[in-house]
């Protein structure tokens, strides 16, 4: 391939990916608004915490003090393993925890979630806590 063609092909792929992501974002509320009763639409937030240097005791204390008091209606924690490319170019690997919370969509919930992230990063000296948001049909 010529350099010009490679550039065009790369731009086209990026445009297609962006369009697909926009479609998914735009379609999510429509999909969730079709909930079948008794299900209702709820926001879902996943927070991904690096846990390599965080003991189980420290995590449980953090969960009780910072998370449960902000979201007392319920949550789920999954233990996992994660990896990412560190800024200096090496593959970093560590245990991780995924926190799942279903909640009403509101500015209040966003502020509480961002507070949890900020406190975790500060308390456990983490560079980031990944946040993933979505919309689901939920029934109990």
C-alpha cells in the first residue's frame, strides 16, 4: 500500500468505529426504554479498582466507609485480574475488583461515584479508577 492509501484506510476505519460507537450510545436509552414490566430502566455503573497493593481488610473497610454509605440499596463486587500498558511501555498486571452499582440516573449519583473514585485513588495511591456507565432493564 502507498503511504497515502494507508492514511485514508486508517481514517476510514477510525470513522467507521466512531460511527458505530455513536450508534451504540444513541441506541442504549431506546433499548432500555423498552423494558418489559415489572422491569424498569436503571443506570449501571462499573468501577474498576486496581487491587495489587490493597489488602482484603483495607478493601472491606473502604467498601463499608466510602461505598456502602453512599449506595446503601445494594451493590456487587467481583474479584478479577487486569492488565494494561503502563506509561513507560511495560505490561502491568495486578489483581482487580469490579464494583457494580445499579442506580437512578442523577447528578447526585454521579457526584457520589466520582467521590468514591477520588477517595480510592488518594487513599491507595492509584493513578486511576476506571468508570463504565450503561443503562439496563432491571427487575427484582
